[in-house]
C-alpha cells in the first residue's frame, strides 16, 4: 500500500513539473488518501502488538 502512495506521489511531482496541474492535484489527492489508510492500518497493527493482540 505504501508502494502505491509513492507511485502516485511520483506521478504528482512529474505532472506538476510538466505543467499538468489537474493531474498533479488528482494524483496528490489519491496519494494522500492511500497514505491515510496505510497510517490507520499501521496504528491499529501497532496497538494490537503492544497490547498482546494477534
């Protein structure tokens, strides 16, 4: 999941550098959402490990 975040971030950076602001904005938005989901999953996993879950 973090891989896809980095892919969309790279697409956003390249598109922004080339002047495609609409595509850059959309890619950055998708990267942000995927990173948020990754962060939630990571925190849930961390809490489960700390408190003796699976």
